[in-house]
């Protein structure tokens, strides 16, 4: 979470504002907007962002419909928008979340992901602190 916060904070200082959404809240919004027939409009709003931070993947399980809508957001936005997804789950466990989508979709991400674990973040921070001039 610290890495995503730092990146989003830097993005705020450099240009257009990023959007930070908890995944549970996003899924709720997606389901509501689908009911109101406003889903396409919401997708277009998200696609115009420079950076989208989705927080807490897998924290609360979502329905099959919610997982499908979430996957559609990821699929649509990653073409034009930088996307950060935070989770406590190791990358290998993401299939448990994405199993709720169709297997063909879940098996093939649009772009190879760059993953950083909390441990990698601590190692990076420690190495930078050691390399910094005293």
C-alpha cells in the first residue's frame, strides 16, 4: 500500500489527479451503474484517467457479476491508463479472485503485470537508505 500511495502522491504533484478506489466500493458502484444503465459512461470516465489505484483486491469476496464487472474495468482501462492494484494476496492467489470471471479471460492478462510484494518494497527502501550519502 505504501508504494501505491507514494506513486499516487507523486502523480498528484506532477499532473492530472489519479483516482483511488477501494475495490469493494468500485464493485458496488459498478453494480449500481449497471442497474441504472450508466456503466458505459462510467467506463469512459475511468478510461480518461492517467492513473487508477484499485485497493484491496480479495479483501472481501465479490459475486460472479461483481468480478466480471471488475475484470471489465481492468481490461478497458489498462489500454490507456496506468493501473495499480493493491492486495495482501500473493500474485499466484489472484486466480482465486479471477476464477469468478470466465477462465479464458482470467488466464491471459492484456499486458504482463509488474508485481511488487511488500517484502520487495522493504528491500528497495532499505537499499536506498543504505546507498544515500550520510
